[in-house]
């Protein structure tokens, strides 16, 4: 952590001792921020816009009412950290793209991507049960997501954009899961780094020439972020990093990392 954070170490460690903010994502397809705020306020849930992402709302009163609210039930809002939303907001999404959420988990980023553009959207996870609730959530949000296993994801390739929200230490969100601080060992970190690089290699093969591979983690560790991207680029001729974003944990949201990697239009012999 000291090597990764440098002069930010003390501030970030102090931040990770406190409660994380409760943030919502207003659904663009259901009226956006203004409609979501009004509906929540009518149920006594007070929010304010977060500067971290365009559709992000921080709940400042009665957060426990959110999941029983009508605004939540009809798809006006989803619970999602503001930095997680910022990752999606930074993706180069356009109407008509074929997009794969390769490590979809519960599907929060899938839904956020679907809210931002008219996509042909696919979701995959190595543990499919993590996606069990995604069809219901997508229906509530008024969007379409095709769930697929590994073979189906490969068969539907190539994609204009593949998002890899890789398994990681979760160090950017330890205040939400404090046990992660004790579960992480040097050996486990090595395992995670090896897995991240393997996933990047597999996902890259699914990207159309000229397309985008977006690599994200909720980690603040150099080995899982910068080093993973450097290792990938060293073994992927022609690929280039188009953009890099880093969000450290603060009073607005969790810590996240994002690298936008561009596949070349054509490979050339060395």
C-alpha cells in the first residue's frame, strides 16, 4: 500500500476506517437524475448529486428505505458506488455497439452501460450464479442483457468493447468489506495478479480489430493495476493504452482503476 499510494497513504488509510457513502445511479431511461430525486424525496429519502459521475446520487437521509422504495422497485434507481459509475461513464460507448461485460458479477456495470447507450449487451461470469438476479434487474430497468457462459461468449465474438472488471483484492472498497484486509496475503495477491493477466489475455481475443478492451479493478494496488496493464501490453503487439483513470477512496466513493486498451486494426509482422 505504501508503495502504491505514496504521499496519499495516510489520507486513504484514514478514509478506509469510516463508512462508505451510500450512492445510487439514476436510470437515464426512466427519467434521469431529476426524476429519481423527486421520486425518492416523495418517500422521505434525501439525496444530492455526486460530482463523481453524471447519474450518481449520494443518499444523505433515510438510506435504509431505498430498497423498499417505489423508486427502486420501478427501476428509477440502482444502488451503485459513484466511482463504479465513473468507470462506466469513462467507457467509449456508442449506440449500436456489441459489448461484453466479461466479469459481470451481479451486473451493476452491465445495467449502467445499458443505461448510457443502445447496445447489444452480453454478460458473462465464471460463476454464473452471481448473475442470477440480473435478468430481473434488467427487466426492472427496462433494458436487455443476454447472459452467456464462456463458450457462448466466445461464439458471439467479436465485440466492439469488452469490459473486464477483474477479480481483485478489493482494496479500494475495504471499508465495505473490512475482512478483505485480513484475508489478503502475499500468496493470494500473487494468485490474483496471475488470474488478472490470464483473464486479460482471454478477453483480448474477443475484441474486434480496432475495438476496445477496458480493464478495471476496485483495487488501489500497483501490482493489480499499472503492472497488469504493462504486462499485457508487453505481450500484445500493436495494442495501445488510449486512457487511464484512477479514483482513490474518498468521501465520494470507492477506489477504482480503469485502463482503456485499443486493439490495432490489423496485425503486422515484426
